[in-house]
């Protein structure tokens, strides 16, 4: 899984039937200090995340392992909303 920041939403009114009912969010990978580490990815939201939230997302075949995305053509899924990140006893992020 990767740590990311939800930076926007993606709306697609015309799409494959298997994608109907899914919410798409734009996620940018970030490091523990919130600095960007990768390009943006469109991820299916499986947990009700929103813009500005730090999330955990999976890509590749792992993205299709949730109840929301099982057997659907997705390559990235938000699987958790982060409450806190602690490293070596120090809080690096807190919601």
C-alpha cells in the first residue's frame, strides 16, 4: 500500500458498466512530511474519503481485493483513511 493525499475528484458520466456507481478521486503519493513523491493516480474510493485527506491506496491486482472493486477493471483503490502516522515513537502525521 501507498500513502497519498486526495487532491481532487474525477467525474466520468460515460464509462464501462462495471464502473457504474464508483467514486473516483485524484490521489498524489506523499512522503511522511506530506511532500509529493509521485504523479497523480485516479483511484476508486472504497471508504468514503474526501479531498484533503491522507489515505492508504493500493494499485495493481491488490486494488481489486475490496468488496467495492472485486472483479472490476480498476488499477488503484483507496482502502483506508489515515488517522495518524508514527515513526520511531514520533508522530509524523495526525488528522
